[in-house]
C-alpha cells in the first residue's frame, strides 16, 4: 500500500467529496481500490482530480486500476454505460425493393391510362349567367349624370378603408447548449456523429454545439444546463448522465 493512498484514506471519502465534489460513492471506490462501479474514463478523471487537489503521485493506484479494466476487457469506453454507440440501421432486403418497384410500376401505369382518356367538356348554364347580369343592372352608373349630382354624391359619400391587420413576425428560437457548473466539475462527453470522445474539468460555463447529438456524464449533479435559452437546474451529489438530441435533453 502506497503512502499517497494511505493519506487519502486518512482524509476520508466524506472530506474528499466535500473538497473535490467527486461523489461519495465513487470516492470510496477509488481510495479502497474497488473499481467495479466505475468506468475507465471516470477512474482516470478521478485520479487526475485527486493528484491535482492533494498534490500526490497516484501512479501506483492508477496502474492497478488500468490493470483491472484491461482484465475486464473494458478498455473501450464506447462500450461502457456512459457512451452508447448508435445502432446501425438495417438495410432493406431485396424482396422489399422488388415489391416497392412493382407497386411503383402499377401506380405509373394507372396514372398514364387516366391521363390518356378524353377530357369531359363541362356544360355552361346560360340561365345562371343571365340571372347574375340582371342583379348587376341596378348598380350601373349613368355616364350622362350632371356634374352637380356627381359632386353632391362625392361630398356626402363616406369611403371606408379597411384596416390593415399586421401579422406578427415569427420569433426565431436561438439554439444553445451550455453546461453551467456550481462547483468544480468533471465531465466526459462524446459527439455521437463524429465519435469524438473528450473529458475535462470545468469551473466555468462549457458551451457545446446545439446542432449536434451529444452524450455526456457529469461527476456530480450540482449544475445548471441551458437548452435553447431555458435553464434546467439539478441538485444532487451523484453522478448524472444525459442524452442531447434534436434540441432536447434527456436524463
């Protein structure tokens, strides 16, 4: 047992949690060399925090943890519970393609046949037209009306101008995805399209591209997350994980 690990055990998991915000459960797992509940990425992130916070060389503990993860065949972080690989869409079989082609040919044939038929010429009801003309006769203006009469009509006639209704412009929603820590925070995140994985420790706001799809895990839950201008507040000492897709955040 190394002196550095002895020092961490003397400090205790509770004190480590209060000073580093590593969850109490994970702090106990690290200092007691119980790696079953951790992923390789989480373990390495916690080791980095402890070395920096307490100025200790934890290379011996780090080597034991890496050996454990190698033995358990968990070196690939993408297969862990934190990062889930997107499922590949199944390709349609040949029979589905043939059926779709057959249906398309039938629809095209029916469309061509219907277009080739002679058009039907509609009959015009002249009596209806004559009735409309009779109704319009009383509003015809007599061109021979004297100037005085026209002037009188102009003075006494009020022309109502319809009110123009303004249609409000659509409000454009500005997309945003921001991680706002309330204390020092470890975060591991992956761009699912590009399959780029990163991890870091932040004390200030971290902005991610809201147009992409993200998976990320946080060392603790004392954090606010802004999605499209709306802030979601979380208050927990435990590790939390999220999926961000199509402008929506899922825990």
